């Protein structure tokens, strides 16, 4: 496994060691011992989630203002453009974002730590997205920042108009959002 810092050093790109031949492939998508050795993080995951979305579905930018969730995310079918936004007011990268293409083909994962908003755009006809979280879903603390907020200015690789949930269509402006300290 290879772990690389992104432009926001706490957000990590994880590339597994893949063993393959004409029969298929095998790789460890997560190993707690290797994770701690390579990241220095003693992360404990408590919930795994699996979503399936069609092309141009855009989910996010989501976060929980209390019970903040760190997320280790990956794609097992299709491809997405995955985004993490720093919402920690005390951070030198506050309000900045990073984005990575995650796909079933490249098998990469992204670590989105606590204190970040998260979203993704489906680039393929369909995508299945897996994420494990460090805290449980707490809908009463869930918040959403508008995907197209001009302050954050995420450069989504859109092919047409994004398909949004009602919640995502009503996301708040970054300037009016609740942040982490």
C-alpha cells in the first residue's frame, strides 16, 4: 500500500498493492496495522456505507457539525470525482478543497479526515461508492454546503447538469455554513 499526501496534507490518497493475473485480482482495501504504520493514525471505523448512483449524480458537500466523521472512501464500480473541503477555521487550508478521481479501475481510496466536508460527482454511467466512517450517522447534525458555492469554487468535471437530491439543491452558502474550530 502506498499513502500520499494531497495538496491538503491531512487528506490522503491511498493506492493498494494489487496482485493480478489472467484469473483476476486481489488486494487489501484496508488493513489496520498497515494503516497505522503508513499514516500514524489509530483510526477506528464504526460504520460502512455503500451507495449506487447514476451518471452526473452529485452528492455533497456533506458533513456533521457534531459527531464529525472521518471517511475512507473508494469506488468498486465505475468512476467518481471525489472532493474534500477543509472546514476547520483554525486550519491554514480552511475553505480549500482537493479532488481526486477514484474508480474501480484505479482502486484508489481517499482519506477524508474529521473536520472536512465531502462530496462526489459520478463520471461513469453508474458508480458504486463505499465509505467507512469513524463515527455513526447523526442526521440531526448533518449539514450541506452548496456544491457550486463560488467561494469554494470546486472545479467539478461536469458533463451536463448535475442530478441533485432536494437536500443538496438547498445546500447553504459557504459564508453561512457552520464550521469546525
